[in-house]
C-alpha cells in the first residue's frame, strides 16, 4: 500500500539573527510548548524532524514551536544556497505524516517557574503577564521564544531560545526593550538577565 502524502505549505521569514531562518508551515507542530535543540546530541529521540535537519552538515540548531521551525546554520553556509534544501527536508518529513516531536514531548508543557513553596508574588504575576502580552508575540514573530525562569532580589531571569539564542541583537532586545518595559511597569525590577537552559 502506498503511503499517503499530505500537502504541506511552507514559507520562510527572516529573523533578526542572520544565522537563523524561520520556516512557517500550515501544519500544527507543537501545541503550547516550544523546544530548542542547540546540538545534534541534545535531540536524544525527542524529535524526528530535528534529527532529519541535523543530518544536514550546515545545521547548527533547531527550534520547534506551534507552527514553525527556526533553523540556525553554521556561519560559513549561505541561506541563498541552503534554504531550498532545508525547506525540502521539512516538507517531505511533514508530508509523510510524521510527528515533529515524540509523543512524550507533546504531553510536556512549558515548566512553570514558581517559588519553592509553590506560590507566586504579585510582581512575578505582573512580569509574566507583561511578557505574555507584549514581549512573547514579537519574539515568536522573529522565530524565537522567551520564557520566564525566576524573579529573585530584583533580577528577572529569562531564557531565550530559537533565533534569539546567539542573535547579535538579543542583548539589545533584552536590555533596551524588555528590561526597560519591566522596570517601568514593575517597580521591583532592577535588572533582566538571560540564562542558559
């Protein structure tokens, strides 16, 4: 019996990171969660799509979100030459009705950062609301993701994934944009820092 091929539409968008390109698809890849693979070894069976992309020698990172995949290339690769190749790998993988990530990843949600006693301060609630409303949509539009990790002694810790990871302008976004917004809206905030996952 011949395998059914499902039509999949894919287009690419530039990101602020010159080494990353966002591939948007009409397929639903990963609901309510994002996953960032910065090395081939980090995949560990969590994503067949990431495994396929890392088979390409110029792929340096794979970030999967709701309906897009952000691919980070090696510095010497040229997007003009490799974009059709990346697009073809993603399209063929999804057309074969393969899941972008393993079932156990779909069941997992973004880890909730809470205080050790399980409570959340008013400042933390306000910070998360501001990030969700003003920051996250813009960052996702650029092929990345930002997640709240902690708020301790006036310092907000955030993880930056996808095209944001290693982006030359991510520190400007973090300090001038996000830190400025949070300091204005939440007086307890003194600084915003990026943390590694």
